[in-house]
């Protein structure tokens, strides 16, 4: 179970990397493992505005459909198009090649946890 | 009430399987390598998957009146079976609705074994016992004493052969033979729910763990319910509670081929004849998505801007590279070739496709 120290996390099992007002978002190792083999990812349109906590993407595994919630509010400026042909990247590299979207932040976020707080949350 | 366990429960847990409740049992939905790998073991050219399906029910029917009894309660023509032959069949109620889909094995003229769905076992046994009273036939529920394994895939025969005392190559499709595996009597039947060559092996519980481990050691890959559902949906095989239920007759479900109206009277025959004359209330069709997306049970089927039906089973087909689905639609809509499936807020175009969606490789 990997929880990189340089990222922040949500209680809905998303991770976020914030650099210069742009947030890169994905789902955590815990989430991809719980979902199983991911066979389809539905990403939002570039340009869409999302509010913090809003469902903005869907990750589908063999058996389940799972909403992904925006850790931060703002405008979607890029989506990971490689996931169309390679949805399994979310399983194999959830913090790297499995990234979902980049958001130009409006400033609002949900409660973000650091690595230690997320690890504690997982143990509950 | 906690779930029941098959004799192999501890084996699945030890292998790291994710266990889920299913039909009152704790069953493996997938093992750590994931459902797609398990699917690949079954569909591959040199491998095989191994499923523990011991939750299913086995009912023995014996007596001089066994044949007449089974002719009355099942839809298929039991008289066509020879010793060592199996047929797919169904139990209907008086309204022609499905009580269950089953397989009927003829061991001898006065001895048969029915394999039934786990979820319907108690209901089936009660139905059979009630109707057996009119015949010289005894019904015995042997489910709790029977372990059932399904070994499915191109390598199934090569994996199994050294472990049994007979030659599985001599068993034809939908035939079976009594053999011994790991020092225990078993029934090896060339049947399955995947569309690949393979066997279903009935054995006493005491040999379950030994046989399971021996098959894995010979290269069979443990496979769970998620993979099983992908495989059977790709073949268009019905699953009770989805394509078949008390609400549909064989006419709607496309199962008239196992409903032999000419064999003589049977429970539900009159209702099926009436339904056949009136026409089905809905029609089961296959659909292939033409754009990315995964069809799932309950999603609406659209045509001409209207909802014309609902998906009963749907999966992403790794072999086809697209979503495939079984769905009931209105008889009018069933004339069409082009539909859409509502997935969240999208209407994904889908074309009519007659199952199986992938090529069957069962022995002919």
C-alpha cells in the first residue's frame, strides 16, 4: 500500500499534487486495489468547471462503477487521454501514469490530508 | 446468519481471494492477480481456469418412475438421454415462468442427477419433492455432500488427464463418465459455462482440497465469480435472476430449443403454448456497443428516442474490445438493428448482435 509523502489525499481516496496553482488528481493505491481491474475511465471535458467535492469522473472496474470526486475546485485544463486505450494504468501506476486530470485551482478545496493522516484514516 | 462455506473456503482465503456473499455462500469473486487475468487463463490457447462452484446444488432422482417424473417437471426431452449423457433444461411453474435452469444427467434408466443453481436449490428441491409424490421416484438433495469444480480452457484436458484413472478424451461434449480422482470417486462431465473446452468435476467433499491443489499444481489458474460472469455473458448464457426468472417463459428467453412441446405434457407446457401463440411480451437480444463504454444490468436500451428495454447482463469483452450486453426489449423494437444504451448521461450507440459474442471452442 503506497502513500507518497509529497501528495495530499482525500477521504474519498483521491490524491492531489499541487504546483503553481495547478492540481494534478488521481485515485490512490488503496482505491485502485479495492476496485480491481479497471477497464474504463470516463473523464470530463477540458474547460469544465468543477466545485470541490463534485463528482467529475467515473472509473469502472470489471464489477463496479465508481465516481471520482474533485479534491479541489477550478477549471479542468487537461485530461489524461492515454487512459482511453490504457485504463489499466490506473491500476499499475496510480500516482504516475494513472493520473486523471489537471485543474487550475479556484482556491477552494475539500479537507485534504497529508500522508500520515491518510494512512491513519485507512486504518480506521 | 453467517454465510455457508464450500469445502475449499480456506484454500481461497489462503490464496488471497476476495470473498463475497453469493447465494448464501462465501465465494471467491477474484484472486489477487485479478479477474482479467483469470478470464485470460480460460480464454487463452494454452491455459485453463479452475472454479470452485460447490455452492451449486445436486439433486439425485431415482426409481422406476424417475424418467416419467422428470419428463413431467422438466422442459427438455429426458427420453433422448443415453446413459452418460447430459442435457440443459429448465423447471417451469404452471404459468410457464422459470423456477430454475438446470442440467439433467442420466446415470441409468432409473437414476438421474440434476445440477441446479445455488440460489434456487431449496425452492427446486421442494418443487421436485412435491411432484415426485405421484411417481415411483425418490428425490435426494446431495448438495451438501458434493464438491463441484469447473476446469475450463484449452489446457483443461491436458491438466486433468494424469489425475484421473480414465481417459477424459473419450468423453464427448455434454457427456460424462464416472472416474476416480485423488483416490475418490468422481463424475467428469464435458460441460461448462464458458464456451471453452473443459470439464465439470463432481466429487465427494473429502477429496475437495486434494483435488483442488492437484489441479492447481498442474497449472490450472484459480478463477472466481467475476471472471465467470464475463465468460458466460460473452457466450450469451442465461443467468437466473437476469435473463430468466419467474416473470419470463422460454418464449421470451429464447430457450424454446430446450422446451420440447412434443414430448408429452409437462408443468408449464400449456402456458408456453399460449404464450407462443400470443407472441412474447418481450424479446431477449444481444447488443454490442459501437463506442467506448460498459453496459451493465439495469441500464436502459433506447431506440427512436425512447426507452424500449433494459440490459439484463453486460460486460466489457476483452476479446472483442467493446461492451457486450444481453437485454430484453419490446417485440416491436426487437425488429430493429440499431439501438443505444443509456450509460449515465450518454446514449452509447449499439448494434444488434446475436450471441455468442466470441467464438465457442467447446468440443463438437
